[in-house]
C-alpha cells in the first residue's frame, strides 16, 4: 500500500477507528502490531519472517546484554547482533552487486567469467528496520538504554507501519518510552497532523509524481538531449527526490501523530542550506544522525589527527552512499558528498567563509551534481549528463525549452515560502469551521492535481 492510494486511506480509516475505540493500552498496541504486519504483508507476506527474525534477535540480545556483567560475554552478544543484521542486509541487498563486481574484476584480469544473477528480491524497507533493531542493541550495549522487557513493545517499535518501509529511522530511545504510557486522544494535535499529511501528499502526488514526466525521459537516453534539457532534468530530479521522500516522511509523521505517537522530523528545507555540512543537518536527518552516532563516532570521529578525522568522515559517507543502493553510482554519490564535507572543514579551518547567498548556490549546485550519479541508470549515461551539466556540452539536440526552468523558479519560491512556516501558523489560528473548509478545498485541489498513475516512493528501493 502507498500513502497516496485510496486503499491506504481505507486501511488507515479502519485502523484509526478501531484503535481509538479500544480502551486498554495493551489492546491498542496489539491492534497496531497486527495492522502493521498486515500493512507489510501487502507488499510480500513471505518477508514477514525477516521482520519477525530481526525483532526476535535483537530482543534476545537486549535481554542477554542486561543479564551479563562480563564484558567479554556482552561483546559476543553485540557482535552477534551486528553480524547477523549486517549479514541479512548484505545477502538481500548486496549479494548480486558484489557478485557482479567480482565477475567484472575477473574479466578485466583476463579470466573467463560467466555472469550469474542470484535473483534475490530486495524486501521493501529492509535498510530501515535493520538499522532500527541494530541501533537498539547498540544503545543497550552502551548502557544508554534499558532493554525493553515486553516483547509486544519491542515488536511494535520495529514494525510500526507509518515509518516501516521508508523511515524516518526511529530510535528506540525515542519511541519505546512512548509505549509505557497510554496514548490519549486529548494529546493528539489533530490540526497539525492533518495539515502535515496534506503537505506531504501535495509534495509527493502533485509535485514529485508530475515532474517525473520530464525527468524520466531524459535519464532514459541523456545523449539525445541538449544541455538546457540536461539542466532542467537534473534540477527537477532534485525537486522530485526531495518532494517524494520528504512527502513520505511528512505523511508518516502525521499518521503516527494521529495515533498519539511522535516521530522526529526528517527534513528541514535542505535546499536552503548554505554549506554541505548544513545540507546534511537538514537532509534525511534520521539517517545523518544514525551514521554519526553508530559509524562516524565509533570509527574515531573528531579524535586523532586531521588525516584520521577526514578519513572517518569520508568513509562514513562512502558507506552511507552504499546504504542507499547496491551500485558503484551510489558509492560515487557518497564520495562526492564526503569529499565536499572534507573540503568544507578545511575551508573553515583556514578561516574562510562564503556569503550566505553564494554558499546556498554552491551547495545546491554540488548537491545536484551528485544527484546525477544517484539517478543515472549507468555510469556512462551519468558522464554524459555531467558533461552537459558542468560544461554545457551535449551530443544531443532534443530540447525541453525554457519553460521548465521558469517552473523550477516558482517551486524554489514555494520552497522558501514554506520554510517561513506561515501556513502552519495560519492553520493553528483559524477557527475550527474555517479550517475545515480550507482543508477540504485544498484537499480537493490536491486531488485534482494528482498524477493519474500512482507511483511508488523512490526510497522504497532502498
């Protein structure tokens, strides 16, 4: 089920109604857990075993970490958790990638190698719930979190359906305490949740899905288009992936809020960032903080020599790129961001700063350049697009004209306007009757602008 489908709205209405009709906290949690398993089973019921296995593994590890004071035993248990979680992720997400890379290396060395595809299907959301369960065990190991005793609470933490398949990545330290107290309808900020869900819907269904009609034809055969079309496609892909992913996050946070649970924000207007470091403070914030706390800091973080620190930063971004997908294009994307972060630190260390306006433009341009490798289907097509985007040199002649750039300027203005949060403040001040009318009118307009073909969220593939 996709948040923008009518089937999801029917599913949500049923789950929402029964949830608030139940009186006991445990009955509500059991109902949400059952609904979450049904939600995930709608994609492929066979992969429920993976979620059940991940949940059972880290619940057990958490209990064993609590029972053992011997540090060697604790290390064995946390090693088991990390190894099995990363092993599960590696088999389903990276087996074909590493096999293809090994075959390509063998052929380059002159050995005969026949291609073989394992045909492993990537379970939707596996990157997200694997990181969630693994971070729980790591927090317990560090004694930053007491292990949960109720398996129901832990299972609901792992499978809570609003954020299950594409985040935001939920920390146990944030979510588990919310399960200890019964959710009250009086605590739900209904107006804020409905507004946020509508904003997310507009981002995804009205903007992200519609601009794909310009992005997809270009990236299918970039060599046929001129440089102006390349610029339009790259800029609109930046719009598409932001609206698609942040739209999902908005709807996930709003849906969770209507059940009385709070999820952290995942985006903070990243295209208004004035540096690459500022961008990563605003983009996919749940992943950025996860990589910082569970990868960058354990690698050494800011400790040690400058070279050591820069190595840690670059390695973190390379692995962050590989987390997004099994392909060298994602590694290059991570390398571009890692290299930019290292360069930014050196720039600041030298005491230099760009004016905010120039920093914003430079950051956005570099981000768009990196998005080319994220989106391109092959390395060769990425190079064609890079040449058009950087040097305005393209082998093709097909053009999309100037109108897309004018549309992009309008969307950029809307992005800036939304960052002022005028809509949110106005919706909170409106009388209830006028808010209901405004919400209904805006929802009708959004439905009228919705792309007829329902498109999966981009991050479902990660």
